[in-house]
C-alpha cells in the first residue's frame, strides 16, 4: 500500500471523519464541527495520510505548539492521532508523529506532550508515561 501525506483542507473533512470510528466507540454531534475548526485554524498542525490512487484516508494527526506550565517549556501538544485499523503496523503513525515533531521543533518546542494515550505506541516512540487527570466545567452557551 502506497501512502502519501498532505495537509487536509475543508474538502477532506469527510475523509478525516471516516477515521473517527477507529478512535471513538461513540461519536457525538460536536466532533465534526471540532474537526472542521481544526482544519481551518492555522494554529494547529494537521496531517492526513491517504492511499495513493484511491485517496482513501489511512491516518490523521492533529496537534499544536504552545507553552506548557506543567512541563515548564514550549511543547508540541498532540491532540489526536489515528490510523485506520487495516493500515496499522505500516509505519504511518510513526511518520505522522515524525512530521509533527519536526514542525514543533521549528516552532521552538523542547518536548512533545500527549494528553491522551490508550496504547503502548507512545512508550515505543520514546515517551514517558505521566498521570492523567483533567477537570471539566461546562460554560454557558453564547447566543
Ligand atoms: C496508535 C496508532 C496511531 C499507531 O499507528 P501505526 O501506524 O499502527 O503505528 P506504526 O506502524 O507507525 O508503529 C510505530 C511503532 O510503534 C509500535 N506500535 C504501534 N502500535 C503499538 C501499540 N498499540 N503498542 C505497542 N507498540 C505499538 C510498532 O510496532 C512500531 O514499532 P517499530 O518502530 O519498532 O517497528 C494506531 O494503532 C491507532 O490509530 N490506534 C487507535 C487510536 C489511538 O489509540 N491513538 C492514540 C491515542 S491519541
């Protein structure tokens, strides 16, 4: 399988969405809007892996680069990475992460942070595991 990598535009939103069932067992109504905003917003790094020829989505990564108080540095913060189940083990996740690392380094990052992480992939990629605790508060909706 030949894979190519591209920065997704709004026309690739459905391709990115097609990968989400591989990440979430339940998909709420807000996810598509969030992904559309990620794609439009230049603050975020986005990379889509597609099969050459068919153009079918094979993997996707989104992240940003910002100051991190906990880690006392500027860091590349990985929001999400997903590879289609039948495309796993081909090096796509590693390639997406390598591009994100380069992008983060170019923006002055001293580390990479992954707030989520359900698998052994990150340990394999050289990450240390930290404890994950997040508080959540709904804010009033704007009219
Ligand atoms: C995690 C994920 C992105 C890895 O993508 P992938 O394309 O299969 O990974 P790669 O083929 O690039 O693998 C890179 C290395 O990590 C290892 N690896 C991949 N998944 C692994 C896992 N679950 N546990 C341990 N090692 C793993 C591979 O063996 C490979 O090792 P190598 O470099 O020594 O050969 C993919 O399995 C996935 O989409 N999982 C579901 C979504 C998810 O959990 N994302 C992370 C949370 S945000």
